[in-house]
C-alpha cells in the first residue's frame, strides 16, 4: 500500500501540525489505535497496549518513541561497587555527571517543555541519580504532578529493589506499568562482592547479611509487581569474574517470578569514575563476551538488546541525548502543555508502524527462504522510524543487525564519534569509526562519500547508500538474497 508522503522526519521538525494532521486523516488514519496492527500475533493485547509506545520494553517501539528521565531522586540506600554517587546511577546510565538535580515542580516544568517540543516523547522515567523507591516522596510527587497534566504519559521507574516492596501498592495506584529492578545476583556470597553495604530498617548491614536482605527484598518486590500485572524489567550488570555465569541463574529465578524482560548490561569501569571497581582494576566485558552470554540466555526471559545505558537525565530517542536543550533555566515558570505535536506525530506513526511491520515480516520470510546457513552483520545509520535515514558522517551510533537462516535480529549498537562536522570529515575520527565497526560486513546509510567508502572497503567493510530511506529489514533481506540467494541484485553490486 502506498502512503502519502508525510515523513516522520518532517513531522519532528515542522511547525504546521494542523496541516499534517489533516493529511494523516485524509489518508484514512485518524485513530492512534490503528498502530495496533503492529502487534505481534503471539502477544496478549493488554500487554501490547502497555509496551507499544515504550522504547525500552519494545525494540520495535524504540524506532519511534522517546523517553526522558528527570533526576529528582538523588538519595540511595545501598552502595554498589560500580557506582560513585557523584555520577549517574549505573543502574540506568553511563557514567557522567547529572547536569542538574530537580525538585518535583522543576521536573513537571521540564516534562511539559519536552512534551511540547519532542513529539516522540512517550515515557517519563525516574532512574536516579539515587534510588527512585528510597527517595520515594520526590518520585511520587513528580509522577502525580505530571500525570495530572499529561494523562497519556507512561510512568516508569528504576530501582535497586530494597525499598520496592514498600511502594508497590502506590505504584499500582498511580498506574505505573513499568518497573526496572537491577538484580546482579541471587546468591548472597556473590552479592557480597558487589555490594559492600546496604541501609535497611534504620541500620547499616554489610557483607553476606546485606546481600541476603537485598536479594530477599528484590525477589519479594518482583513477585508483588507480577501479582499486580506491572511489567518488570530486570537489569543485570555483567561483571567478569564476579557474576557472568551466575547471571544464567539470575535469569532462571526472575523468569520463575514473572519478569517480562531481562537486560544484561556491560559493566562500565574506569578509574576516572572513582568507583571501587574502577579503582581496583575490575574490567568490563568485551562486546563478544556480552553477546555470548546474551545468546546463552535466549531461552529464558525475553532479552532486551537495545539498551543504551542512558544518563539519569537523558532526553530523546534511545541513543540520543537532547538534555542540554531543556535545562531548567531555559524553561518558563508558567509553561503550559500543548499536545499538538505529540498528537500529530502519533497519527502518522500509527499508520507507518503497520506498514513497517508488514514489510519486516515479508523481509524476514525472504531471508529464511534463502536457505543459507551463513550470516551477515549489517550496521545501519538511522535516526528513527525504522528506516535507513542518516548520513554515514552524521552518525553517532550504528544499529547492528544479524541476518541468518533464523531471520533478521537486532543485536546491538556501536557508538562512534561523529565523523563529519561542518561538511568536512576528519581522518583520525574515521579511523575510530572503522575500528568500532569491526566484524561488520556491510554498512547501510542514507548517504556516504567516496573517501570514507573507500577506506571502509580497505578494512573489509562494504558501505552503500542505494537503500537510503528504505525500511531497514527490507534492505537487509534484499542484500541477504543478493549475497546468498540464486539471483544477486544489481543494486548491491
Ligand atoms: Fe528510563 Fe529505564 Fe524506564 Fe527506559 S531507560 S527508567 S526502562 S524509560 Fe532503557 Fe535507558 Fe536502557 Fe534503562 S535504554 S538504560 S533500559
Ligand atoms: Fe549507585 Fe544506583 Fe547502586 Fe545506588 S543503586 S549505589 S545510585 S548504582
């Protein structure tokens, strides 16, 4: 089915939303609910309603929807050996100082400012810089203020789990459908290597005693959430030599207790961060070690592989951070919510997603039918919408897909330094980009110049822009068939 040309890109930048809305409606799509055509057949409708606009809980949704975090919860009740409180919570962030801590009122203003300007915005998360459940009054006050003004925002928290059981009933009352618990162990002896102390029932606990209490509270919190139908994601920090093998056991425990997703994240460790692990030389896993463990977990709780380890004050699509556009000093005291951009965007996305899913399904069938036992690793430059729509030189990350007899899978991302600034590319930066793309067979982008293309080719990586603006999976299936099928496609030569 051909679509009217309303690009998501133009929608994100244009000012004439009434006009776009009219176009969307005249194309026969006046209801945001038609996005349900993207629902996977095997998924329960109630679950799909909860995750279809959540960029972390649905890999497909992360092409379209954005989250923002507000740093309203600085206090924490445990110490993790990978955390230095001067930095973002490592549960949910890459190390980096939170730009500003906010009061619930400031957070409300910031959320409205983002909702007015970022049409993809769908989820408000509280992920530190401390613990959202321990610093509960501020978390609750923030959610209540925002939900009163923007009723369709999804509310999401991340917690270490120690204080979680005390607040599950209130979370359910506030319609919080998404909770992340960071669970790094189910064996207190391993936990004692990760947590030097916790603060519980007005006193400090250390060693195995501390880890045992934390473990019991995490399991209790998970069970309580599952009993109330709240979708729980488990984040686990993979720490080589400490809990790598053990995370297989963690996956089993959380599966038995109804976890919805498991997100295994690499430890980020650097002496400059001032953490115990950083200062003691504990390394993080390699990309291969992480992927190997994730592959071993494939039969357990469904895995999240598109996490970007965001900051505790991140704003935007996963992988981008627009936080600096929305610092509190730029936001008026009496700002009011204007839903027009978000509404217009949702009208178009609802239609686009159905088409994307149909195209993806056809592409996966093509790859499976090719009958090759071989695999291709493809890095894609994209700025959302499920399409190849970013220039090679403008990319700050590439999304990585694997095509094989099993179909087409998103397997991760590679962060890079932007190669082209002000119309010129820097050779030293390009070397870094090429190094980051090690193991990739093909790069797909909207545009690439001859110079980077040739240098990529010298490194054994083919880069092409002939599929620019196509759906990612459609292009990959064409490439796979060309590579391993009986009739190579001329466009890929
Ligand atoms: Fe934020 Fe976390 Fe909610 Fe997402 S992040 S509180 S579930 S809205 Fe997402 Fe960021 Fe990964 Fe977290 S990509 S670090 S998993
Ligand atoms: Fe740091 Fe978060 Fe651990 Fe608390 S729970 S110590 S803020 S990583």
